[in-house]
C-alpha cells in the first residue's frame, strides 16, 4: 500500500518506479500468495462492496498509468511488435491499453454476474462467490488483464468506438436517474421523520441542507459569470445562461400549485440538490475546456507544468474515487430503477398491510420455541410419554440442520434472511462503470496533448477535452430534464402515480 500514492508519478520519477517494483516483488512471495488464496468470507455486505471498490480503483489507476510516456514505451518493447500500430508518438498504445484494462474488469464482473444470477440470500452456496474467495477472484482479474493484451488491436478499436461508448452513456443515464431518485428520497425521509418526531431536528436539517445547496449553486454560478465570461466567450456565456434559466425553472416548477397537488412531497429540497449537482457539472465543463479555452475565457487554463502536477494528481485520485463510490452506490439501488412495488402480506388476525420492497419482512430468525415440532415434543414430555432427553436430542438435531442450511455463516452476516442488493445487477453496474472509466481516461477516444516538462514527460489530465466538456454539459441538461419530468409526470398521468406518492 505504501507505493499506491506514487502511482500517478510513475511517468516522471524512476526512483519511485524502482521502489514500487520492489514492493510488487515482495507481494509476489510465496507467503503473500498463500495468504491471498485463502477463501475469506467478509460476512458483511458493506465490506464486500468496499472490496470491489478497491479493485475498481486500482484497475482505474493502472489504466491511467498506461497513458504515460513511460508506459507507452514499455508496451512497445514488451509486446514485441505483436500490437504494433502506426500512430503519432505511440499514443494509440496507451489508448488501447486503457481499454484493455477496463475490458478485463468488465469481463471479470460479467463472469461474476452470470455466476450469481438468482442468489437471494447468503444461505445459497453461490453467495460465497460474491462475499468470499478474494484470492482466486484477484488472480482471475489479473489473468484477464494479461489475456487482454493477447487480443488483437482490431477488437479494441471496435470495443472503444461502439460497445464502451454505449455502455458509458448508459452509466451516465443510470447515475442521473439515481441522483434524482435520491433527491426525492432524501426530502421524503426528512419530512417523514419530522412528522414522526416531536423535535424540530429534522426540520432544521432539511431547511439547512436546502439553503446550503442553493447558496452553493448561486455562489459558484456568480463566480463563473464573473471570471469565465466575456464578449469573446460565446460558448461559456451560452452554457451559463441556459444553466441559470433551468435553475430558476425548476425552483418555480417544484412549488407550483399543480405540482404540489399531484405530489405534496415535492419541493425546494429536491430542486436544490439537482441545482447543486448540475452547477458542479457546468463548472467542471467550463473549467476543463482544454487549451483552446485557456485565455480570458478560462483563467485557470494557463500555468507551468510544475504548478499543475499536484492539481492533476489530486484531481485524478478524487475523480476515480468518486466514480468508485458512485458506482458502488448505484450498484445497490436496483429498486430505484425498476420501481418500488408494493406487496401485501398477511399479518396477525387475517388483516393485510402494504409493505415496501425495501422493508424487512423478516427481521429475525424463527425461535426454536415457535417450531411446531418442538412444541409437540414439549407437550409429550410434559404428558410423560417421552423422556426429557428427547428435547435435548431434538435441539441438537435442529442446530445441526441450521448450521448446514446457513453454510456455517458467521453471526455478523447481515444477509442471512435476504441480500441487501441484487448481486447480478451489482456487477452489471460495474461493467458499465468500467466502460465509462475507459472513455473518461481516453477523453472519449479523443486524446489531447497535455503540458510537457523539460524532459518531454507529458502531464496526463482527466476529462480535459472538448468531448469531455460536452459530455458534462449534456449530462447536466439531462439531469434537469429528468427532474422536471418527475415533477410533471404525476400531473399529466395522475392514474399511474396514484398510491405511489402517498
């Protein structure tokens, strides 16, 4: 782990490369390998998700490393002309290497997703594939990376131009839908807890978060208007004008009487969250326009190589960690995309109660005293027809059956009575996220030259190109329109939403 912070600098500092190689050599010792191959079950859905996020982040960092000049030269030597391509400065080696790493990760999650179809709880033997066997899974991931370099370039040209592009677009759309869903869920949760509580704590939390996000959105919008606009900055002026109009539009629309009648829980809390996120996307697009926008329209575009190094490295780490977090969260929110269906379950007295899919219908395992067979044995012992030892024998047999059915799971296992998320959907989202990262790291297949130092080493920026700029702006506009649709849909189609907004 000590060498991980140095990964972004591998293209610039050979001493760091040597130290990392030494650390990697230590990791390949027999002791480390034997420990790695041990099957450990995390017995916690949270720990499992963290494990997959770590693999995702490491894969993304290695893919980013493939764009450095050092990695490109190494690839040219190691492939022995098998992957030779005629391209300027050998940059296409790095571009296709990024796609190879991300393809290997996508294939890794595709294999796991297929193996986990239909798993409902950790009592299923296949659940250990998701929560355990980290050593073999790690080696499978590494093996797929090695195998990807044996696949001809033509496949990855097709992969990058079509499959990865489509998958990345779907990932962005899924993320936007989940963001809008989270905005509604957050507001509704605060309102419900405010109504159920005698204190005003949740009232102040809701008001404070709403006011804070609006202040943040307005402040950043004003800063962008002051420092990134001008008579010659037509594109920036257009972006910020559209952005400002849309913020005003959703603010007025969310409190409109017709919208309030159709959905009383809609309001400024959701609008403020959407406004804040879209302000971030707009600011990121304008600030990272590229070298053509580094004049009066982008005061942050100039500067020396040294002054940008720390900014680029920290920005890259933040970006990859943010993508890993959003991917993990999206992977566990399948119900937000397919709808929160109501189920009716029978309860005591023959009455029925509507429960949400997210509710835990069974919160604990049945007690032994509730078992009909055990109750019958207790009655027989009390009547004197069976000896008291019969109860001990029955208890021992039942405990043995429970241990066998549960696969001897640890008591910390929080998914015995049902998984916290859909395992297969979890891996589908990671497949889409890997495609998105491949497009992000290659600037949507349009590599732009960065700044170079005196040794000719290139500074690799993430998302600094016209293509990345347009992706961010279109994503912001889509987010606005998805939220607007969630406000207007109950007004236009009240029958479809009746009962879902109660």
